[in-house]
């Protein structure tokens, strides 16, 4: 992903790359599928983050008053308020967003430092290093080995938005270097900090079952409560849901850029409306609104039952996983290796190919096995069903049916130029279009190599 982001930085990212690397006969349908899957994955990620935010917010009154138990309607209400606030703040200028993200990073690091220092100090009994790193506790009905694999989903969900860097590449300075740096650094930091935090938390937990089945509905809140007491727990949870709110905001911004890019190629419903950019803010406000409304609709799963709500957390890994898989697989299986022009970040031919083949096998396993697997087993009931297979299956099959029944007649893949009258504001595509208009080719849509577009990226907001 970092290699492709370095060689071909564009907001469309995954579906652009799929179009470039896929065989000629499959370019358009696979590009179409990648775009829809990536859009669903990013929106699904926002939904899961904001649902987590709602659960965190409602855990605070549960801590203050043990008799308070939030219901699903209260949870959805807080979720709606969170999404609406993201839609408003996500519509501001990019420079404002940058300052907000800096504040978020500071708060995030503060929470990590306090957690790593305070929780072990406040814990009554600390587990030994031998227990932390060698003991296994299985609270699932699946066998130990399979439960260990299913536990990957937590880490997969945590790093599941690393492609946000790709979707913001047309707003970045020196994107060919910044995008791969952002991808590698974000995952590396998650690995290092996540390892430290988990080691500290596990050493501080005296009863795993009590933490998992806490009345607050938030295991993290129970860990704080056991170690720090009620007042500190409330303070820490407030800081946590502030960080969670910023996470949702960041992902909605990234999702809106993917939606905007896909709509400028006419692939999404209402593309003619979504693709327009606010001239004053130079932000795709309508794409933000479009994604926000999708979040509210998908979030209705919260009102179905617990199993449906839990599907929100595997929806994003499955959708994004397929969108990541398609360009990687196409590039390393079908694309002429000598035709790939690497950017500043490149592993070299041998390691790049080895990495791509390994990533393809891994993603196939994550998308079609782990993400779809029921949480409880080995004899799951209808109540234990993983709704991810229903939602993703409907979108994947539906998008392909839409393509072959209708879109194949007009969808031409990523467009290099657009009619500037269709976009309100200055953007990358409009800038490139003006050069062609000067040559007398008005309203002409060409489909050349995407690299030619990127020389304008540092000069324009989009």
C-alpha cells in the first residue's frame, strides 16, 4: 500500500490502482467493486468508531450511578449526535482540521502516558511477566487456536484506517513521500504503543471474566475503576471519548475524500450532487454530508440486537480488506512488473513481490474468513449470526449487478478530466481540465495514466 501510495498518490487510491493494474477485460468491473467496497469500509469504520464513542459516553453515568443501564435507543441517540457533530466540523477548511488533529495527538499521548503509569500503581495485585506473556485465558467457546486467530480482529480494526493517508494525498505536500511515511509510521506506532498498553492492562487485571462482563458495558472503564477509583475513572473515560470523537472525525474526512473521488468519476448514486466542492472552504462538503447520512442509516443496526451491533466492528475490515486486496493482487499477479514506475518508497522488485503475494493471501483470509466468522461457537445460533456477510455480500453483489446491468454502458473508470462547470471550486481535476480546454478539447474525457495528474496535486486543494 505504501509503495502504491508513493508511486500513484490520488484521493481515489484503491480503485484507481485497481483500474491501472487489472487486466484490460476486468479493469472496469474490479475498479467499480473496489470503489464501492472502499466507500462502505470507510463509512463502516466511522460507524463503529462513533458507536464506540456512544458506548463510552454512556458508561460514565453507569460508573457514577450503578443503577443506570443505557438502552439501545439512548445509545443510538448519542451516536446520532456524534455523527452530526462530525458532519459539521468535517466541513471546515483543511487547515482547521490540521490544527484539530494536532490537539487530538496530544490528548491521545496524554491518555497513554497516564494509563501506562497510573494503572499499574493503582492495581491491587500485578501479574508476573510469566503470566502476562505465556498464560492463555480463553473466554470464548471456540478452540484456543481459532480464538487466537479471531483475536486478530481487534488489531485489524485498530489499524484499519491507515489508508486514510491515501485519500488525503491530493491535499498533502510532497504526497509521494508523505503518504507512505504516514502509512508505515501509523501502523508502527500502533504496534509499539499497543503492545505496551496491552502488557500493562493485562498485568493489572485480576479477574478477566469480571472485566468482560462489566455492568458499565465498557471493559476499559472497569479496568480504570478497579485500579483508580470512580473519580479518576470518570476523568479518564472523558478523555478517552474525546480521543474517540477525533478518531471518528478523522475517518469521516478521509471517507468523504474517497466518496468525492468516486463520485467525480460518476460511479456513486447522486454523483452529480456529491462531486461538487464548496468554493469558499475548498472542501467537498456534500460528500461529507452524503457519508454522514450513510453512517446514520448503517447505525440503525444498533436498534436490531447485540449481534447486529457487533457486526459494525467487522464491517470495516471486510470492506476495506477487499478494497486493499484487489490492487495488490492485480499488481503482483497480472501487471507487468517492468511497467510499474515506483515512487520514492520502494522495497525493490524481489521483496516488493514477496510482500505483495503474502499480503494477498493474508487479506483473503481476513476478508472471507475472519471478518465473516460468528463470534460464538462452535454451534452458533441465529442470534450469534455475523451480519457482516449480509451487508458486505449485498454491497459486493449489488455493485457488480449494478455494473453489468447498467454502469458498464457509461462507466469508463477513473477520469482524468471533468467539465469545470460541474465542480464548484478549484480542484485537481478541474485544474487539469483547463489545460485541455486551452487545446480546444472541450468536455473531452480521457483515460490516460494517472501519474500525469499528480504533478498538479501540490498546487491545488484537491
